[in-house]
């Protein structure tokens, strides 16, 4: 079977500047996530400008924090290649770093605007996981965030389209398409969170359900990857995922028992 060349990571050039598929895909995910959040926010009584105003701060801060997080754990390389630190278009951002920056920014924003943090987080949760599902295809284009070596037969047995199988061929070796596993996990999570809106969970529990769902998937998928950020012999993303699962469960129980979660998602008075 004749093999096709890997997908060109450059989508197009504009005025001598190369625009990469990685950025196009990440940007598309952000736009769709924002539109979804704005629509639900309007339905839930937020001002139409609340999410756009938040994104003006949250997106750049999340990108910076995602890059800083990645660089910290890859400092042995970047300390010798300082000029590569800003080159996020080549890949190398960590979603956990982005989430840390985005959550802190959202908390400060909601306090200043006198909006319930949990309400905004619940509304945003499906948008976040949808953006993550789309964004993983940027890793696909860059042939990164993949798993260990597998055979072509293994990939064919997954009934994957040829363009995915071919892109998983890196220098003659086929790899686990872990980007795809996580993208599919996140799409299922997106549907689940939309269903949980109808269940009318208590305030904060849609967002905390997102944290639990994403962290479970990330823990197992991370175990297949070959590019994990490490802390000694441990994969950092797995440690963070376990901590987040415990934190989310404890927070749900604590908020229920303390009366802090008396409001429900469909309530209008919080």
C-alpha cells in the first residue's frame, strides 16, 4: 500500500507568516466553546458580554500558564534553548497549566463582577471539554502527544480512516493515537455534561463532574503516552488527575453537607 506524506503542519502563509494547523484548530475550538458558553449564559441570565469579557483575560492567561507549566517540567531543554520558550505554535502546552490559569482568572473575574463563580463554571464546563476535544486534533497534525509503538494491523483493527493511520506513522513507526482516545473521551464527556444540565445538579457539580470525568480519562490515557512530563518516576498528569478526582469528590461532599450547594443549576437566583 502506497503511503501518503504526513499532513503539512502549515495551513497557509499570510504575508510571509506561516499559519499552522495547530493554531487554527486550537482557535476553532476556542471560538466554538465561547459561542456555546455565551448561548447558555444568556439562557441562564448572564449578560451577553460576561463570557466575552472573561475570555479577553482567560484565554491569554491560560495560554501563558499552559506554556509556563510545560516549560517548568522541561527546563533541562529550555534552559539551553531559551529562544524556543515562546514558540507555542510548535506545540508544548499543558492543559493542566491552562486550567489552573483559567480557573484563577475566572474566580477573580466573578468576584469583581459579583457573579457566582460556580454558576459561571457550571455553564462553561461543557464548553471547556468540547474545546479540549477539538484541540487534541492540533496534536494529531503535529504528530505529538501519541502513545507507544503499535503495528499498522493494530490501527487497522480499530477501523481508523487511512489519514489517521498514516499520520500515526512517524519515521516508519506506528504509534497509539492517544490524541484520538482523549478526543473521543471528551466528546462523550461533553454529551454527558449536557445531560447533567437536565438533571439539575446542585451548583458547582456540573463543573466538578467535568473535573472528575476528564481526570479519569486523562489518567488512563496518559499511561499510554511517551511524552509525559515526569516528576521522578511518576507521570505528572496522572498525579494531578488523581488529586483532582479526590478534590472534586471531597468538594461535592463538603459543599452538600455544609449547605454551600443549596442552589441548583437551573435556579435563577444565584
